[in-house]
């Protein structure tokens, strides 16, 4: 039996198994519905203090603030920390704050030694939350938009699941070609690195939260030392989740795509800068994940080059007398291609991306691999990253 046929069959079976496994790590068993939640009476609604850090967010801040102020939850306040922006963020916030008593706009202080930017902004906002027994803090990114039922549905689900920290994965909005090509693959990679089921299992150490939306009991926030305890952590959402879970409290990561949406980046340069930064910051202290990620990125590049060539190899072999084994190689390659494209088309459809973008999987895999390898190099070379005008270098 030909060695080519044997190798093709081994690769075929392994690739099928790996593809299936990769695309079944995102099980979100806790799903929020935008409808069907009762409107809470004021007496049963503890105060939720929503804190939004805003640094150079002129593109997003008005829509974000408007979406939060439209909540049907009866007892909340909104605190926006204007973090020394160099664009028109401060002016936009000033125009929004005058007529609304629910909204507090604060001017951020200069970044103290030992702190990182977003963590300091969140700490300042939390410091100005109104005192309330039994209250919650809710940290929301400025590029996130909430449906009118988001606070109510998240609060009720947090109570139902006995969560001390409750976070959701938001719907990721894509506009440009490159967002549609790369972002679905990034989301799949994140589900592999941080399985929601493992995060929600109180018996496992796995902990992650999505900084785009985090709710935490105020008593728990105080008990774990507030943001002061993680003041030097750039990936503050992950650090907070690990701190909460390691302290014996319960964290829940849920599917919140029906109640919140986010568009993180709008161009290829912005996406490249943002995701290389995110991967770098997320993995710089996770050596095993970093090495596995770099290995996976290398395999992605190989797969992106090999998969299109595989059926052509079989056809070339058949034309030169390969017989039924050559046809089997072609069949194996096509079956794998159909399966992979079907899975990627399903994921694209869930993200409101046309299914045909599944055909760009090799291109997206190549770009994501380049991001992964660039981030790994930044960690190894200790170059650091720049974000929002601030330079972060590993200590």
C-alpha cells in the first residue's frame, strides 16, 4: 500500500478529530434571552453601579452611554471615568451629563506609579459609586452597547446561578472584510484557550471574564481587595476573575449575545494592533498556552498552505497511475474540506456574516497565525506593546 495513501489517511482522521474538538469547546450552557424577564419592582432591585472607562472613545461613547441610560432596570447609576482623552470624548460626555441625574462624569487623575491605565480608571469609577447595601458593580467597556433589558436579565441570571461575579460574551459586530475573515477564527481560538464550561465549574481553577461586561457583588469586590489588588495587571478582567475564583467565590461566564454587542476594531491596522496586543497581554504570563499557541499558529500556516494543495496532489497522482488510492486521497481531502467549510459557515452565520466567508478560512488562518507569532515574539523579546498612547513592557 502506498505511503502517500497511508499518510493521507492518517492526516485525514487526525484532522477530522482535531477540527471536531476545536469547534466543540465553546459550549455556553447559560444563555441570556433578551425577552421574557420581569420588570423588577424598585423594592427588590439592589443598586447597580455601572462603571465605564473612556479614553479616546469619541467614536463609541455616546452610543454606549445612551444604551445604558435606556435600561429598564429600576435602580442603577452610570459612572463614566473620562481617562484624560486627547480626542473629543470629554466634550461629548459633558453634553450628555447635563440633563441626566443618573449619569456621573468624572475626570480621571494622572496615572500613579505601579498602576496600568484601564485598571486605574475602573478603580476611580468604583470609588465614586454610591454606597448601597447588597449592591452590585457593573464594568462595561465604552465600545459595548446594551439592549434595554441587559441589566435586568444579567442580574436575574446572576442571582439564579448564585454568581458572585457574572460576565457575558457579547455579540461581536463585524463591518469590514478583514473583520469578517479574522474575527470568527479569533473567537474559536479563545473558546479553546478558555472553555466556558471549565470556567463555570467551581472545582476547576480555570477563570476568565470578559471586560466588555462584568457584574460583581460589591461585597465580593471589597473582600478581594478591589482593583488595588490587581493594579499592575493589564488584562484586568482575567486577573479579577482569577482573584475572585481563587478566593472561593463563584464566577459565571454566560452567552450574552442577545443583550449586548461590541465592535472592537473597524480596520485591519486597528484589528492587527488590538489583537496582537490582546494575545500578547493574555498569554505573557501563561507560558504553556503561549508555547501551544505558537505551535498552533505554525500548524495553522502549514494547514492553510497544505489543504488547498492536498486534492491537487491526489489528482496529480491519479493522472500518473495512482488508481483507486489516488482517488481515495482526493476523496479524503474533499470530505475534510466540506466538513471544515460547513463548520466555519455555521459559525459565520451565527455572527451575521455571509456563509461564503467560510471560503476565506485559509486566509484568516494565515493572518491569525501571524498575529499569534508576532505576539509570542513580543513576549520572548520583551518588546512590550503600545495601547491608547501608553507603553506596556513586561517586568
